C-alpha cells in the first residue's frame, strides 16, 4: 500500500520533543470489503512498519485500549511496594500494619 502523502495525525497529547507516539491516517483502500482502512505507525520511525486496520478492527482496538486491555505492568520496586501497601500486605519494616 502506497502511503505517500497520507494525512498522518498525531495525538495532541503527545509531547513535541519525542517520546512514545503513534500516528494514524485514514486512507482509501480495501481490506475485508471496507472502502477505507486506518493505518498506524511509530512517529519516530515513519519509514518503518505500518499496522493496517479495517473500521471494525480499529473499533475493537480502540475499545481495548480504553478498557486497559493492552496496559503493561511496571515491574519497578517502587511500584510493587506501593501496590503491596495499598493491598494491606506487609512490607519490609512494616509488619502488616
């Protein structure tokens, strides 16, 4: 699929100095009977791989994002300590209080 000149859009929430951002573009195309597709790419690698979604796939993906289906747990010690404390579990130096 030729995406030259595609109208890529980046979230207004993304920072202007880099970071983890994606861009999306709605372009004419056919996939599973659709007249258009939604494409997504890494804004830091515009010549890299592109994901292509039908409208139904895009809807399922965005609903999954909103529901936290793709959230990644942070394994830092600080986060674990805070989670254990919230759950009422004992932490070092705090015998179950």
